[in-house]
């Protein structure tokens, strides 16, 4: 169906800088805490969620979704940032075309389903009748996430009429309109251009429909619903009250869980569990199925904290509860009475001796370990980078990062083996900030299971966090919860994910302020999300810098 390919490229801005409005800055612009508009392709997860939302029909079987989409690229930790830097490759364009043909065939091959979804019956005698026109207008509004222009509506209606006549079936004309819609750049990209802000001549504001898309993909990982589009059309998203009302509604929707899972999966590197491998002879219990369950455990823990309107998100460090099914209960060695029935999950209280919260979860611990031994360095690096937002430089070129085993010394603990890295000048700078933290988790082996000894020797889990001493991992969790870095770091991660770009220096003060508000409001995730959506960086933009001649 290559004759549809012109729809894939027509109307796509070549560069946002070329079409950004010109601002009146004659009076001297005040500092704006925002970034230029972006052209952001849909991530794979957003594409799948969106086509499910657009094509689903109540009472009919779920659609068979494409499984061959290109994997997303994470930049600065998030696929949304990667999506704003990458284009659609020729291979990806072919995949989207195949998916559009297959998805539309699933809907239109069933007469009952297509009629329920289209909502009317196109007429053979008048292929551009009211049914076709209303369908194009209604679907185009959802696909483009804004009303179609007159020219766009005319083109799609003409396409339906032309193909309906050529194929002798008006339903097929509608089907190929859907195929064209699903390949349009206005569907595959979130196109942001913004417009002059009538209240301040030194900045741009996102249009109501652009804000609706920003909100829906941040909060739902999918396209705006009709209520949000209607609010955008009425101009309600330009006011704090209108934005707040929609954010609160959207956070209560069942759709919010998918976006929440996507953020925490990327923030905590959970997709890496798919590639974690352990020595099969030493750890036969480690399987891909177990890795999936450990990932699900962490996500349920994060949902439990983030979706509650009153929970303090710092409980991720010291929550005394977790979620298990019967397999995980066995893996953790829990008493039979704590295991749920097969196929079910249960929220349980951890034993008093267990390390609470995120740092005690086997999935996270297994990612910070090698196939046969633990890696305090990897575990400490994760805490520094992801939870405290401290940069760790890569090893200098030529530095050997492996830990040789000296048979002459006899058995050694991991702490003893790492002494070399903390004393050699080329290694000490980074290892001194990573290893003392990671060594606190040495009571957990390569699969995250609790152990009392390392290589047959007693484990010393003490250390310090920036000069504050701790005896073990439980005391470390207390220090992390109290760290003033936590609020700003989490705010920075959410801001980066939501705005799909690496924060600019001009935005850092705003992020610090949002972090302070987050702390003042009891570290409630819902409050952070609401404040972020109402922030200048989410609602406004600055003009792109034009390339120099």
C-alpha cells in the first residue's frame, strides 16, 4: 500500500525553529524558566497505549497489538527524552505501516465491531456522506489530538470517497482512512510549536491542545480523552484552576497506572532485569520468570506509595511492607502462612530483621550484582546516581575494573577485595563515594537473597554516607530518608521525564523550588505531579535558537 506513503510525510514541520512564532522582546526579556518546544515521536509504550485507546470497542475482544516495534532509546534515563532526539527510521516506518494495516483489518473485518466503532453506516451511493464526514472529523480530533483543519478534513473525506469507489466498498474507504491516520506524523509525533503568550511578550505558551497532549502522555501514557480535549477547546487549560481540576481527575483514572509504571520502570532501571543472568550452577533458582516477578514486586510497591493521596514517598526507603505471590514468598523464605494462594498477590509485613523498602528488594539487589558475586560498586553507584542525583564519572581509560583473586591471601570478603580500588589514586575518587554505600548491602547475595557470610567470612556492613556513619543497611535507609537531596532529586527525575528534555541551567531554580514544595506538602507524589503541571517549565516555552548563517 505504498500509495499511502504521502500521508506519512505530508504536513510535518521540517524544523520547529522555522515555524516558531516571533516574540516581541524589545523591552528586554525577563528570565524564563522553560525550554524550546520539541518534536517528540511516540515511544513504543505510548504508541501501543494510544492505539488501544483509539481502536478499542466495549464488548469486543482486545486488539492484537504489534510486537515488532523498535525498542525505545533511553537518553538521560528516559525514553521520552530519547523520543525528542530521534526520528523515525525507514525500518520503523515500514513497521508502522504494517501495524496500521493489521490494526485496521482487525476492526473492519468484523461487521459488528466496525459498526460499533464507526457509529454509523457509510452509503455506497454517497461515499462522502454525513457518516464519512462525521467519522473523519471525530476520529481525526482524537488521532491528531486537536480538531482537523478544513484542508485536512477535506483530504481525508476525499480519500475515503476515492478508495470506497475504487474498491467497491465504502467500509474499505473508511478503513484506509484509518490506515492513513495511523501513519500521519501528526499521530506518530507530539508536535509542539507554542504561540505568543498574551500576558508576557518574552515567552511562548503551549496551546490548549498542546497542553492537553503534554498532560495526557505524562499522566496516562496515552492520548487525551474527549473531556480533556473539550477543556482545551474552551481555554480552561490556560488557568491554574482548570489545569488543577484536570490533573486531579486524571490521577484518579485507572489509566494513570500505566504512566506511573513507565516512569518508575525507567527511573529504577527495572527493564534491565530482563538481561540479568546468574550462574546456573550456583543459583538455579534464578529464572526469567523470577526476574519478571521481582520487577512486578517493585512496581506494586511504588504504586502503593505513589497512588495514595496521603503517603510520604520517602517510605520507599523504610516501608515495612512489600508484595509477594506464592513464588516470591517461597524465594524470600517466608512462612507458609504469609504466602497468598497461587496466582494472587498479597501485601505483607516484612520480618523485623529484614531491610525495609526499596534497598531490600531482591530485584534491585540482583541488578547490582554479577553472575557469581555481588558488586557493592554497582549498588552504591545506583544509590548515588538515581536516588541522590550525584554524577559518577566513568573509569579512566586503561584502568582495570575487575577484581583479581589472589590465592595466596586465602578467602576474602568483598570489602577486603575492594580495598585496592579505594586506595589506588586512579580509582579512589569514585570508589570512596560508591563502595561504602554498596557494602552496606553485602548481606544480600547476587540474587538478592539474604546471607550471613561472604566467602565463609563474617560480613561488615558498616560505612558512611557523606560523613554520617551507619552500622548496616537499615541505618543507611534512615539516612537516605532524611537526606535533603531526596526531594530535589526525585523532582528532577519527574521533571525530565515529563518535559522530555534534559533540564537546562535556566530551569534548575524552578526544579529546586518544586522540590521544596514537594517536601512542604509531605512528599506526596500526587502533589508533586500537580505542581509540576502548573509550573512554568511545563506550560510555557522559549523560542528555539535559530541556526547561525
